[in-house]
């Protein structure tokens, strides 16, 4: 009987230790991603494809460069210590929708992401480089249908790291990244 109780306790201790080790490993990956952001390691998002000379986008579409510029402008408008206005949220939502060059996610999912990001934005302090990197990651997720699952996961992890480096609390950054993942999941269906 004592042997049975002892082996049960040992099994519980082993499972608890394994769970803790997994958490430590995940946190180490997060810190590594944050260091990559701080050191300027390129984003895992695909680079912006330059326009080919002599080709023009159809007048009813937005090029990747235009959508990135709009997203960067929106993110720059989210100032530290100020509340993001409804007009800013609406414009950001519109610019996110314009950035999608394939299947569109639901408005509900996009609004949830916009609300979570803009709620935390008043506490964030992003450099121009971090803001540009965040816009690039948003564009990549919004057009992630052809991106492999591991690369998609790296983009989400990089986005979380950018948010944390930008002084957004870890719990909020995880939540925002999860909302962005939900947007990407709808696009990737």
C-alpha cells in the first residue's frame, strides 16, 4: 500500500515538474523573441514585395505598400497616455479590412482584436521600428493563407514580443496575440 501511494505521489510530482518545465521553456522562447525585437532581427513575416516596374495595381485594390503605410499611420496615432477614439478604431478597422487581399475575416473577430489592441495602446511606447514591424506582422496575418503553420506561429509570437517590448503587460500581450491568431485562423480556413 505504501509503495502504491509513494509511486502515485512520485507520478504527480513528475507531472507537476513537467508542466513547470514546459512553462519555463515557453517563457524562455518569449524572452528570446523580445530580444530579437530589441536587437532588430528581421520579423518572420514575409518581406514587402516591391512593385514591378511598368505594372500597376487595379484601381479598386490596395497594394501591400499602401496597406502597410495605412496601418503604420494608424498605429502611430495611438499615443501613449491618451485614449484611442472611436474614429481611430473605425479607421484602423477599415485599414485592416483593406489590407486583406484574400478571404476576409468576420467583422466581429476583427473588432475584438481592434478593441484589445487599442485598449492596451495607451500604455504602450513603440519605436518607429517596432511600429513598422507590428504593421508588417499584421499585414502578414491578414494575408496568411499561403503561409506555413510554423511561420504563422512565429509571426504571432513576434507580435506578442513587440507588444511586450512596447511595455504592454504580458497578460495583455498574450490576449492581443490570441485575438490576432483568431483573425488569422478565419483567413486560413
